[in-house]
């Protein structure tokens, strides 16, 4: 298994916003991690939108990537096609595009570790049916839809 940690939107927002309930747990997890942390442009887009309610939040999010806190992995057309398949497969969850990009990236990198607050990653599966390993170790409550 590869050593990368995939960063999801909720964990990223909690890392950067001290008012978030899981801020301390996310900071502790991030600070303990010694290997590469990677994410996608879809996650960056969602996080900058969510952090726009904070003064300087959008800029802090982009700066976090620019400072090397997270490696941004671009998508290509083949990855977009695989995302489309996942959106259809998990339509009943429903899976959002940012989550689909992380599932595709996990398969590409050969990793299963995802830094997330999202219980949906307990449902998603890697090619071959393997589960994701979710960090940090917190209670995850599925949001009501």
C-alpha cells in the first residue's frame, strides 16, 4: 500500500477553521502524519467555498496548498470518466464529485487512507472491493439528507 494520505473537504475545512468541532482532532492527525498528503482540485474548490464565510478563509485554503501542506494532483479525462462511473454507482448515497475524485485518486496511487470527517467513505469501495481506512479516529455521523 502506498503511503499517501488523501485529504477530503471536511477535514481540510476543520484544519483551517478553529471554530469547527473537529479542529483539534484534525490538527493532531495532520501534525502526526509524516508522509505525503494529497488532494484534488474538486476538494480545493469545495473547501474554498465553505471557508468563504471566514475573513481570509479562501486565501488561507489556497495558501495551505501553495505552502506545500498538501500536494494537488490534477485530473485527466480518463479520471473524469471514472468519476462519472462512480457518481452513477453511488447515486443512492449520493456521492459528490469531490469524493469521486478522491476514490479515483486512491486507486491511481494505490492507497486507501483518507483524512475525512465523511461517513460516506465507509460505504465507498476501492477497485477489488477493499474498504478505505478513515482518519482521524472520531465519531462520524451520517448527515441527514
